[in-house]
C-alpha cells in the first residue's frame, strides 16, 4: 500500500506536467493491453519483450517527469521550508 504524504502539501497537487503524464500513462496502458493480446496470440517472445521494454521506458519517463516536477515545484519552490522540504525529498526519493 502506498504511503500517504498528502499531509505534507499545503497546496493542491496539480502541476502543468500532469496532463502530459496522464496522456503518457494512458498510452502505456493501451500499449500494455496490446502486449497481453500479443502473448495470448502466441507472438514471438522477442517481439513481446521489445514491446514490454517500450512500456517500461514510457512509465519510467512519466515517473521521472513527475519526480522532477515535484522536486522543482513542491520542494524547491518553498523558501524557508527546510525540514518539511527534506521530509518531502526523503518521501519521493525512495521511488527513484
């Protein structure tokens, strides 16, 4: 079960990058669904593995964008929030 760090945020947690991240994740979800179909249809393992790598990269890219945005806007943007900023950084850095 994921940790709930919502208590650390004093602002709504929506950023300009979120729509692009959502679009990327939705595309990856569709891609993943097509990979399941490939497996069900007996496609070659090398082809399946290649497609899985593409999905992994898409998800990793979405995660990286989310974390970079979080560090920039939620941690780095609040002057004078030293201890709270460190707690935020510790909370998100375990997902790197």
